[in-house]
C-alpha cells in the first residue's frame, strides 16, 4: 500500500517523488527515522531534567507525578516505535507523527514547571507536625527515599515525604517530625525539609 502523504513533509502526493520536498519514498523514510531518533533524544533529555528537578524541589505529591512521567515515557517510546514501523511498511504515519511530536516537550515543561515552582517561590513555609509510620528506600542511579508519615490533609491517610539520605537516617518509625511545606509559585506544594520538633 502506497503512502497518501510524504513521510518527510506530510504533503499529499500521488507519485513516488514528493512535489514539495523532492524526496522519494526511501529518502523520506530515512529522513523521518532520523527525525524520530533526534526528537526521541530530546524527549529523553527532558525526562532527565524532570527527574532532576523533582529532586531539587520535591513536590508533596511527587510519587503521583513520577508515575505520570513514567507512563508518559513508555507511551511516547511506544508511539515512536509505532511510527517507525509504519514508515518501514510505507503506510500512513501523519496522525501518529503529529501526536508524537506534540508530546516531545511535555517532560521539559514539567521539569521547568517544578524548577520554577520551587526556585521562584517566595511563600512562607508552613510547619506540619506529624509522626513517622514507615520508611521507604529505593536504590539506583536516582535513589528515592521517603518518610511515610500520618497525613494532615483531609482525605489522605498517609503522606510520602521525599527526604535526603541524612534525613532518612535520622528518623525512625514512631518519631515525631516537622515537615516544612511551601505553597509553590504555581500552587504545587513542595517539601522544603524535615526536622525533629524542638
């Protein structure tokens, strides 16, 4: 089945060589695959920025954000593979390609939003005193450490507070803890730190 649109520029065509960009089917396929590779690299850099930003100014609901980021990551990679496979078969790719290109900046936007939310936040910290009910640590290239505490928010039973390694080691189950929360520039509450009550 011949492609109704050029893989390179998306123009409608009825012959092998596109009138708009001048590429034949094989050259257009190569061009698309090169663009997919480059844009996937940009997407991966954005994902790294998002994870890094989440460590500098950890949102109170960071776990939900990371789950969303993980789902998005695998969805975009699956979409890239689908576009590439359709290009190899010389079938229509334009709709999937546009969706894929539209999702590339999402991790960059999320990372920049988290950075700005914390770095430009001038609100006064709110101190929430609570109790540690558990701890969670996940080793790896980007280690994750959480103090699981009783929630002070209505409708939540627990809060998973992102902490540094030093803070993780300082607290034990049953300890009282003060959590410093700031409102965030764009109303995403984030954790400034934890400490033992005076």
